[in-house]
């Protein structure tokens, strides 16, 4: 009996120790201080005596998850007079692609201006009442995610209207070493590919702002408030920071890795890439895929580093394929450092065209119009040459042709090692 009691006591002690360890881990302060945390420690010195505009969304929070809007609004030495909302709005209550109206923020009464829809760039009238614009938005590390485009438009407007711009830096959730994709070519500039940068660009928003500002004929008066504690090898999970939903379909930090892996496939009307289901960008299915097991096997037979594929059957709640059982795959990233993310878009097409050559994806979908796919790629070359034989190795060199040169040029503006 004593032995049983001793075993039970030891078991309870181990479980208690694990719980305490987990509790300690969960209450441990983040390793990284973002730009807003550093700005607070500096007592908002860069904003004192100025009328302040703030471009932000729900990701604009400090390490204790307090909104930057409230922090600046409550600071006695900050005069916050205007808010500016990117796609999804200042409070994140606008669905993807929907236009946003100018209105007063219900919580603060401060006027909110929309920077998505009719006005992608603030007009002189929108900037008339401010001296300095503050930008505080968490990016996902991919070029086609429109928040960095909003930042670029702010830079243009501030330069044209002689306004200061302060960027509160935040981590790149993909880390600062990964670069994938060719530069955007002149004929393919759009709001999802606004700058001549790779699809995955390997910089924080502050570093990107410094790089872009140096390339402008007329640079803006730019100040970046750097983070403390962040290094280039840090993916989001290493920062100790809580992830705040960046947009409706980027609910977790890991989603930032899946977004560039299937995001471009979302421009085909014949695919569902998890948008409308519980695993956005982590899965890929279609009504015409008849053997999920064969599809998963084909992808696994490529022996791609850092990733495994599992057959999946699912029924989207909304968006493409809603109400229909789709067959496809779930992507499991097993090594975030080794996996080549953007390659997966093209390798998925390659294997599906081998399994289902009659589908002829580039001819039978979107009415044969693939402008959005080309804009996401930043070039028409990939589609034009890839669709001839559907062999990724025939165009892969073109996709990666600019990576090392960009790495060298952008590294001049790195703020972190």
C-alpha cells in the first residue's frame, strides 16, 4: 500500500511540476520588444509636440496586447488626431477586398480614413491635420500581403506632402534570412506586387521601408523605431510574442508559412486552398481531384525537404467549393528552415497536371485569364513557360534569378544581425 501511495505521490508531483513549468513558460515575458514597446520606453519623444496620425490595425499592440491606438491616445504627451485603416480596417472588422468608409472610431471618436478601396494613398486633405504619420502593422513576410503596399503608399504621400513617417518595427514571422521569388517586373506592378522585391523578401517592415526609401527619387522623412532582441534567425515562435490574427485568413503565426505555399493557387477558380475552411492555405483541394491518396503520394514522391503531404477530404463552409466534398492534400511542414515555400504552388500544379492532364488548368479555368496569377508572380514569364510542359525545373532558375543580388542590396539596410 505504501508503495502505491508513493507512486501516486510521485506521479502527482511530476504533473504538478509540469503544470508549474508550463505556467511559468506562459507568463514569461516576451524575448522581443517591438517598436511600440521601445517607443513607450522612449516616452514617445519622437512624437512630442506634433499632431499624430496612426496607420494601424488589430495587430498594432504592445507586448501586453494593448492596442497602439489606445497607448498613443492615452499618452499625455501625444496628440493623436487621425487614424488610417489598411485592408480590413483599423479595427479588423472589414472582410477582404471590401471598401472602407471614412468615419469616426467608436471607441476614441477619432476620425478614421480608409486606405483601401477608393483611396489607396492618403490624399493631401487626409494628411492636412497631421505633422507625423505612425505606421504599426504586423506583416506576414510575403509581397502579396497588402499591408506593406499600404506602407509604401504612405511613404509616397508623406514625401509629397512634407510629412514625417515613423515606422514601428515588428518581426518578420518567416525570419530574416528566407528570400524566394523574382523581382516584380515593370508590367506587373499592382497593389499585391507594388515594389521590385522578391515574393518572400526577408526583411522586417522597418528594414523594407529603409530600403524602399533609399530607392526613391524623393525620399520621405523616415524614422524607424527598431525592435530590441530580434535576430534574423528568429521565426515568430522564437520571439515569445503572442500572435494577433493579422487578417481573417491568417489566424496563426504558422499560417504565414502556408500563405506563400498555396496563396498563388487561390487565383485559380478551380482550386480551394483552405480559404472558407478551418485550415486556410494549409490545404489544397478541387472537385475534379478523384484520388486524394494518389495526389498525396505524388507530392511525397518528390522527396521535398521539410514537408510531408497527407490525403484529405473536406467540405468548405464558404468560398470556392462551398457545399461540396473536395479531395486534396494537407501540407505538414516538418522543418521550417528547409522547406522551399513558394515552390509548392508550382509543384502542386506540376503533379496535378501529370495525374489529370485533361484538366489543362491554365486553359480551362478563369476563362483563360490569369492576370491575377501573373501579378502575384510579378511576371508573366513563369506562367507562359511553365504551362508548356508543366515542369517546375524548367522555370525554377528564373524564379530564383534575383535572390542573391537582392540579398546583397537589401542587407545594406538591415537593422538586425
